[in-house]
C-alpha cells in the first residue's frame, strides 16, 4: 500500500509512523496533536513545538471529531 489521503491534509503510509494518520507533508501523527491540545496546550504552542500551521492543527481536530462521530460502541 502506498501513501493514501484519508481526509483533507491527513495521510497514511505504512512507511511513515507505522501507518498511523499523519499531517500531510510531515511525520507528525494526528493522535499526538490531539493529545497535546487535550492536555491543555494552546494552538500556538502546538504550532511552535511541531512546526505546523494553525490550519494543520485544526484539521487534525476536525479529523478526530469525524472518527469519534463514526465510532460505534457496543454496550453490554
């Protein structure tokens, strides 16, 4: 499998970060950005730490929201 775009500016590639979703053009995993924001880092801090744009931070959050919205949880 080659690199595949799965969302706007989000790609997966088995040769990059074990196939985890990353921001296109970087090796920065989506889950890492979402975790940093969840831990309380503001967008500007995330941008500076990972050398990414505001748009890239926001698209990771948008992608995460889409994934969660489509998640099905089986209740016992």
